[in-house]
């Protein structure tokens, strides 16, 4: 039911100014909308709407395991902003700073690696090119990337703790979600691309389906409810002392292997690509 409002009309002018600045960092479009309409949160209630839990993001402290130069455990793959795990509430300014760190690190990596490509890497490039050409040469069929994306969203919403279930999930529904996502992955070779942008959409969808399976694997691994309202594990509704750890995973031989790592408080830590 809706609409639903957060009554902010009682705030002071100073508090409204603070909100303008906060949202410039979190969601700049909201501040611009307030200014454009000539009415801020002090002048009218703010309409709010439930949304999906984030797979990665400033609120979740999740993402890829990165070193201080933002290189992931995969050599040559760098992550920044929301994708870089373990640092909550980075928002816009933090993401920009991390992007600059990652870009400088990538430039250094490429300069050091120039002219060092192996025969194995060259063979991988050729296989990738053949895969691209197959999508571009295929005649359009009954399935489109947009249809598979919509099906993916529906599966995650209804079976993996989306808004449809009030962010609640359990083992049986997660297991079913993984089966359905795997089925969608099996349909990818049927897609056709009508150009570079169509090819981009197919590969974006493929990566998102992989992320879906990673999320499901991590939800199954946490036998607790760590953050209420963000996600409710119906099988394990309470927090667990054993849950105070990082849940990491590696995708190997078609499956996600879960690793639990202790929280690092203070000191210095770097991953070792293992």
C-alpha cells in the first residue's frame, strides 16, 4: 500500500541544510530535485518506497576482496567504490576517491605488464573473440537479453529475499533460486547481439547471473540474521556469535566455495591472491 511518507516538516533550517549536503554525497539527484521544486524536506514530507536489498554497496560492507591498491585476488582485476568490499557508507565522494586509486594502480599494472602476454593468454583472447563473433553472427531467436534479465529479477525477488517476500528467505527457497538462475545461465548461448551494445548487454547479464549465484551462496552460508530488515533468514532469525566474520567465496569448477575470515581490527592487512 502507499504512498508512504516520512514527515520531515518539523526539522530546523539547519537540519534541512545538513540533509542537502548528506544527499549530495549519497544520492545527488534527490538534492537537485528538492532545489528544482523549490521545496525541501522541511516544506513537505518525503515520500519513501521499499527497495531491493543491495548485493554490494555502501550499506552492506560487501563486494570484492581488495588490497590497498584496489587489486582483487584476480591479478589484473581492480575494484573500486561499491564493488570494493569491507568499507561501508562510502557513497559518492568515497567511490570517486577509490576510483582514482584503482585507475592509478591499473596504469601501473599495465605499464609493468606491457609486452609480457603469454601464449596461453593469447589463446584465451582468441577464444573470447570467437565467442563474441558467435553472438554477433547468430540470428535473433525467441529469447532476448531483456527477457532473461526480467526473469532473473523475478527469481531473486521471489526466492532470494526480495521485496516480494519482505526480504525474508530460507534454505529451501534459496536452493530453488540457485536452480532457476542456473537454468537462465544455460539459456545465454541462445541469445543474439545486433551490435556492440547488444553484446555488452549479454555479457552484463552473464555477469549479473554469476553475482546472483554468489549472493545466494553467501546467504546460504550465513546461518543467522545479521542485519534485521535488510534480510531476514527465516530458518535462523537471530544473530550468532560465530557470524562475526567475513564470508568470502571463490568460484571454481562451476561452484562457489565458501571461506570464513576473521574480522581485522587495527593493524595492516593485505590479501595474498590465494
